[in-house]
C-alpha cells in the first residue's frame, strides 16, 4: 500500500511563496499522473498540477506560470513550488493519484490578504 506524506504548508501573505513536499513510500516514478490537489472548505478536491512518467506536466489554468510541479525520483519525492499565492488558493493540499484513489493526509495552506 502506497503511503504519501505531505509537508511544507503554512501561513503566507498574499503574493508570497511556499514549497510543498510529498514523500512517497514507493517508487514514485512508477505511478503515472501523480499530482497535487487542493480542497477548500465546502468545495470538491480539484487538480492543481500533475506530472506523468513521461515527464509532461499539466496545470490548472489559474496557476499556470506561478506553480511548478517537480519530482526527485531517486528519493521518491514530489514537490509543488507555489509563487504569487492569492487568498483564494488557500486550502488543504493533497499529494495523490485520483484514479488510483491514493492520497496523503494533506498539508494546510493559508494565505492572508
């Protein structure tokens, strides 16, 4: 069973930056379309960014140019660099793979205005 542990969340001022990390218990490069998802209170979990085994990436339109997903396959780590955060992007950020229903416990991101 795959275990994912997110870290790096916290409180940041609007237009600030955060880097989220996800440690996986398995060889992360074997899981296609690993990604970062955000869930705000009362809303559904939505895709923020994902990467494929082939190296391509996919971003939600609202974060293109500001967020960057990357991985360290040697250490089974997935990262999300977030710049110019706005208050609407606060929420619980999950590392996971939706189709396989694999999720971490999430890390909270709070953006103050």
